[in-house]
C-alpha cells in the first residue's frame, strides 16, 4: 500500500474492506438484520390483527349478554312501546361499554333500537346465515366485513320465563385498524434495526483491527511467506521442538527432535504414551509441569528439557480450548563429565563453607572437635575421629617432640557400635609406623588405600581391625596452627564408597586447617577461662565463718560460658551480731572477677568500722567513684560504676535486723510458719552513681526465720521476667518451711533457677537465732567512780553463776578498765552488758562519741595503761558507735571454744 493510499483508508473510518473476512462478516450480518426486521413487521401485523379480532369478539359478546339478560328486558319487549322503553338504555349501554352499536330486534327481525334513529323499525341486515341464526334464537359472535370496515357482531336471544323467543340483542364492534398498531411499533423496530446495524458495523471494524493487529498488518501473501520461513527455521535449528495438544498428542515435531527421540515417521497425531519413549520422559511430557533445563537420559544421550504451557490455542480448531505444551530438547551428552565435575566441585565448596561456619561457632574444645565430625560425616567420610594432645586440653601450647604420640580421642562420628574404635575420652597410643605418627612427624596429610589382594601396606592395630570391618581407605592429617601441632584428624571410608584420592587430600587439609585455628582459639579461651575461674575461686569465700548469730549456707553459679562478678559474704560482728552481704559487679570475665574481689575486700574493711548498713554503702559508693576516676583513661572503657550490693546486720540479742541496698540484689524473708515476705527495702542507685543517700530499714524476724539474699540471676533468664521468678521463689519458700539453709539453697537452685540463666548467681540463706536471755546480763552504772567496785563484784557473781570461775580474774580487770575509761573520757548515761556466746563479751556504753585511743605510757606515768591491758588480756576489742554515743567492747575466749 502506498503512502498516498493510507490517508484515504483512514478517512474511510471504521468500515472494513469488503474483500476481507471482516467485510464479508459485515455483509452477512446486514442481510441477517434485514430478514429479521421483515419478519418482525409481518409478525407485528399478524399479531395486531389477531389481537383486534379477539378483543372485539369478547367485548361485543359481553355487552350483548349483559343487556339481553338485564332485569325487565323481556317485559319491555312484550310491552306496547318497546322502542320508547329500550332506546335510551341501549344508547347508554353503548356509550359506557365503548361498542359501535347496540341493536334490539324482535322475533320478526325488526329493529327496536339503533344508534341511528332512521334505521329503527327496519329489518336487520347482514349475511343471510347470520340473520337466520339470530332469528332462530341462537347466541352468535361472528366477524365479517361491513360497510364501515371489518367488524364483529355478537347476538344474544331474549326469551320469556317459559322460553318463548321474543327477539335478541345484537352488538357490533369495529376491529381496530392494524395500521395503527404497526405505526406504533414501527419506530421501535427501525431503532432496534439501526442499533443492530451499528453494532454489526462496529464489531466488524473491531474484528478487522484485531486481526490486523494480531497479524501485524500482514496480508495473505505475507502470511504465507512467513509460514514458509518459520517452517524452514523450525526444521533447521539444532534444537528439538515438540508441540503437544491439550490431550497430550503430538501436534508438531521438527527434524532434530525426531532424531533425538528416534520417533517414527508417522508420529504426529499419536499420544505421547504411544511414542515408545522412556517412562520418565513419558511421565514428564504428560505432566502439566513447567520445566527449565531439566536433564533426562534418553538411551545413551543426556537431554536438557524445557517445557511450557502455551495458554489457549486457536490452531487446534476451537478458540479458547485448553492448549497443549511446547517442549524443547537439547543434547547435553558432551557436558556430562563437565557437569559432574562442577557438581562435585560445588559440593566440596559447600562442605568447606559449612565447615568454616559450624566449626567456628563454639569456643569449647570438645564442641569444636564435634563440629568437625558433624560436618564431615557422611558428606566426606564414613568415620571421623578427632584427637587432641594433652597440653591442648589443659589450655597450654604443646611443644615438640610429640613422640611417643598418645593423644586423647576427643570426638568420634559415624562409627557403628561394633566398630573396633577407641572410645571418646580414651588415650590412643600410636606406634611410629602408623599413619597418624607419620602425619604428625612430617606435618603433612597421609593417604592410605587398601589393596583388595594384599593388606600388607596397612599397619597393625586399630587400622588393621578397621580393615577387617570393611574400611578401604583413610586420610590422617595433623591439626597445625602457627607451626604447632595441636592434634590430628583421621577420616575413613568404607567399601561401599569410592576410596579417597589425591583430590581428597586438599579437602582434608583445608578442614584440618580451619579446625586447627578454631582449636587454638578454644585452647586460648580455655586457658583464660581457667585463669579467671581460679581467680574467682580464690576471691570468693572458701567457707563460711563460725558464728552463732545465724545458721548460714551459700551457693554460687558461674555465668554461662564464663565467670561473673557476683559474691556473698558472712562477716561476724562483735556483740553476737553478723553481717550478711550479697553483691554484683556488672559484666563477665577477668575484669568482673577482679573487681568483685576488690569490692568484697572493701566491704570487709568497712565492716571492721562497725558502721550501720546505710553508712557502709555510702563509703562503698565513694570508693567506687574514686576507683572509676583513677581508671577513667582505660582504653577498653571498663568501669565499676553500676555495681550492686545488699548489706544486712542481724543482732541475735535483740533479734533486730537492719538492711540497706544499692542496685538490684534482692531479699526475701521466710517466717517459720511458712509465710513469705518481700521486705520493702528502699531501692537506692547502684554504687558509683552518687547524688542520693542510702536508706536502711529495720526488720524484726522471729527466731528460725530464713533471710534469703540473692542476685537477680536467680530470677531472670532468657525467657523469664523478674516477676515470674519472684513468684516461684515465694511458692518454693512457702511449700518447704522446715528446710535448713543448705537444703533451701539446693531447693531454690532446683525450682527457681531458670533453665538457661543469663548471668551468674549468688545466693545466701541465713536462719536467724536469738541468744538465750540467760546468757545476757545488763546493769545501768551511776556516773561515779565509787560504783566501779560494786559493779565489778556483781559481774564476778554472774560469771560464777554461769560456771566461768576461771574467767573471773580477767573479767574483773577488763571491766574495771572499760568502766574507768568511760568515767574518765565519756559521758552519762553509762551501761554495761555481759554476753556469753562463743566467747565472753564485755560491753560498756556511754553517751559520748569520743573515740578512745590506746597509747604507750612512760615508766613514770600513773595512767594510760588501761586500754593496753585490755588489748593484752582480751582476744579482740574495739569501739562501736550508736545514735546516742558509743560502745567500748572486748571479747575473751571461753575454755574449749
């Protein structure tokens, strides 16, 4: 088509060319519309005529019957003047019913009424048969063509009561004109026809456009040339092509596919199952799967198959029917060896990648060896054994020479129960001739294969026994890192697998290198962990001190994978008192353990000052702040700030307990009756934050109550909140009120401790005791030197009553010096108390806060020797401050204690 013809064609609008398929379809649709319109007009005319006749017949007969049977009709017709009696009624009935005429006639056929007055008195007219039936008294309804057009006349006889015929009523109705009905319906027919014609024109135009779009504007000749070109290409390509119908019959096959599949010349049209293909190919071609480069064997060939569904296929005969599939085949037999090598290489790379990830996932020596076994069995070997030298297991670095070679078997995998292998944990002694000794001696992997006809190459021992159980090859390779041999790994393969080859040596060597690096890391971690654990073990209490104020027991659980900074302490205090401590330093490892030791020592030193718990925590807070300032330039940014501590003092004489805390260590109080309280100890900031004062609370637990001091590691875990753990703690203490402290610790660790603790745990349980009042003696002392002698005598008398006759002399001296010192340097009120506990305690309190000092008196001095004498005769002595003064005390041992 020329460029001048294209604009002309566009001006034609949507009208298709008559020679095209769309144009022919348009002509056919136009003729069909004309036929349908003509048939519709004829049907309308016939329907109008039949409807008009039937309607006229019904109306005329109904009016005639109604008028003929009206009351008084027979009497009016029998009267002298029937016309006068009936004319007005007949005319009224005609007008109301809408008929054309209502005629009453007598038995002779004379009209008694008529719409046209001149016709009254004349005979009725009409077809002879109709007149005859009317005069014979028959009921009739008949259509005929009258002078005014097609009409329907219905006649009904009028009779007396005895049946005598008097005449009849004839009603005439003109049939409605057919043309009026046609005139009403003709516009609708014409409009419908025009609409149908417009739809046909548009449909033909759309069809023409769609066909040209699908054929890309190609004509018949061009389509023919294209088909010939595609057919030539289809049969010349070096790739097999199959086209299958929806019912899996072969629709089209090119020459290459026919040759690859060895198809018969008449294969087209056959079902896939009848082509004689191999079962797996038949199953694939009859499936509905989409396949991409799926490899299947066909005889000696290896075919790469691609299969796709073609959507809907009009070429099969019915548009929109389910389509078949298009299959392409490519001969990849020449690529089989290369593909196998690529797969093998990929598997090896995947093995090494998995080994690098999994072996490096732990810092535990046994776990590292087990990871190598898990990776290598069965992907690389049937049996794998990993053995480490003794120094490595201790965290040390082995030193050559390594002979005699006697490592510990650390992990074994893949070995059946009946295999004659050394078990895990056993020491394996290798002779110099064994492959393992050769590998360690040379520092290189050793490959050994069994000869089916001779086994002389295999050494005696474990390898020989494995040979008898079906093992046919082994590789043993040393685990070396930085020139140091840490152990060795041995890989075995049984007879059902290909024996190890030279290429497997590289894989075994790579596995050994990666394992050696991880083993060395685990060795270093083991060494450091052992050092930290030993340090922490020396810093924690080796045992609880002997004292009678409480019955105590403690437990410590290290953090998972390391050590932490939690600690506990029981510190005896003078006056039958004891200090209970639980603390926590944030973090884990060496720094946490060392810091814990420093803070524990600081608590013990501050306890020697015998200050209240809140004051002791204030001293600790200042100490932590000062220590952090000293180490502020630490390159690792490690600080002590944030440490927690709970400090409680229990007095077995009064039964009073004073508690203060910094941070989050907790306290629970279990009464002897099973009631459990969580005392409301004020939560103060952790140590080192400063800025807020610490508050202490006083408790008065009954005797035999259990004080439970703990760090939050007892309650919290990876999947548990503090509230949940606290509820378990309450229930456990309530359910077992009679347990002693040691059993209580065991029960709490068994029931309250999370399955996977997130931190280390320090737990201290103390059951309170009260000193028997019989072992307490108290006196108020007048502030007068003359009162010393009587009071000294009273104390001696009480000691004799306690059966302590041997302690009377020493007691008199100590009491005299303590009271004299209080009278000289103190202030009233003055009070003295004797306590018989593990030792004999003398306490003199006064209202002064002046601290006494022991001084060395000269030879000529008359005084200054009192406290010196007390220090010489007492086991220990000191000063304790109270809100109202101080207490000067001394303690002497009792016999046998």
